[in-house]
C-alpha cells in the first residue's frame, strides 16, 4: 500500500535540489529508474538549465495524452493480451470486480486454451468475485471458445465481457497469429472489441520494448494496463515507452488484491518516481 501514501505529495517534487556534485548520482538514479540513457541525459540537461520544476514540466508534457478513460459501450468487449505471468488474469479480475460492484453484468471468457491451469486460475477469480466464467477445454481452438463465449454472453445479457488470452510469448509467431485471428472472429461476428489492452509488467524493464513491438504488429493496442508498480525498480521506463509508442495508459496496478489498481494519473506517476529519489 506504500503507493497510496507516496502519491499526491506534489510538494515532494518541488523540494528536490541537487547539488553540483550530486548531478552524476542523479543521472544514475534516472538510468536505474528505467529512463534509459538518452532520456536521462535530456532530463539532466533540463535540470541544469531550469531546475526541478522544468524537469517536472518536461515529463508531464511528454506524458500529454497518456491518460485515457476506459471506453464503455452498451455492450463492451475487452480483449486482454500480454506475456505469461505479467498480470493479465489478475487485472481482468480487478476490473471485472470493479464493474460488478457497480452493478454491471460481467462475464469472463477464458481464451487461453493453451496453458495448463489457465482455466483454474480464472475460475478462482470468478469464484472470489462472484463473476461467471466461460471456459473451453484445454486444446480447443481459442477462436471458437471465444465465439461460443460471446454468443453465450449475448443470449444472457452480459454487458461487460473480459477475454483472457494465452500468454503468448511475443516471439512465438503462431501464437501471435492466433491473437490476430481471435480479434477477427470477434469483430466479424459481434460488436467490435472496444479496447484491446496490453498488460505490461513494469518489472520487465527494457524487455517491454520488444513486447510492445511484437503485439503492436499483431493487433491494434488501444491501451496499456501497467502492473506490479509496487515491485519494480524501473517505473521510469513507462515515460520513454509512452514517448515512443503514444499508446495511452488506462490503469496502474500496485498489488495482488482486487482493489490494488487505479486509473493512470500522469502527475501522480511522475511524483511517485521522484519520491523514490528523495527517500533514497
Ligand atoms: P498472467 O499470466 O498474465 O495471467 O498473470 P497473473 O494474473 O496470473 O499474475 C501473475 C502473478 O503476478 C500473480 O502472482 C499475481 O498475483 C501477480 N500480480 C499481478 N498484478 C500484480 C501487481 O500489480 N503487483 C504485484 N506485486 N503482483 C501482481
């Protein structure tokens, strides 16, 4: 829960004063926080010219357009993608639970027919949240399980449908092709996928670039769901990632329980990164 305590401390940021002899360790901090060499170099230059306020403005300007509200329609289908272990299923559970508590009819569909235990995992979250889960059998074609799941959802009046997919390692081409096919099956037969969300595990550091590249090649990603911000030492990486791809951030997750997530807020995020500088 540390995340909650640190954020909103805008004052924190303004207090940052770096002595000349500390500039090098500041740059080191930036690189270690995931900003990368170029971006860290820019920040240091800006700091030297205009101080910490200018750095903050630079980061906030870079993040212009990065905050996005989840799109909601009469019937909303949310397709989740991402590598294994990144937090897809947990993020689906969190968001599904949020809508269920607001009174929506929510269905989870397990499109991961590949991984042993995928069904059980989503089922556990379904039981915990009281949300129905539509499952296929292991080895079934994911496209047809999702087709059946969406038909089921339509017949029973579900309004928010969350689709989990196999944690396709982005280097496995056939699995990426499968993701493309899944999206086509949905859009040909049902309402459009309202959001295609790529879950980004913030502890993955520079690996995230190749993940985003591969998924982006395959399907249009409409937003990121950032996970494990409580465990990463490199939260800064999200800023150059936004600068490069201009894909907005929907949510930020900071723990394993259902409530540990919130809408991405760029100012909070920037403060969060720099609070770790002040706190050592
Ligand atoms: P999937 O394979 O992408 O579906 O990943 P899971 O949802 O199964 O999550 C993998 C692991 O990451 C689980 O142990 C989750 O509890 C954990 N996890 C997910 N989100 C977060 C988060 O924001 N913070 C932390 N610390 N752990 C998380």
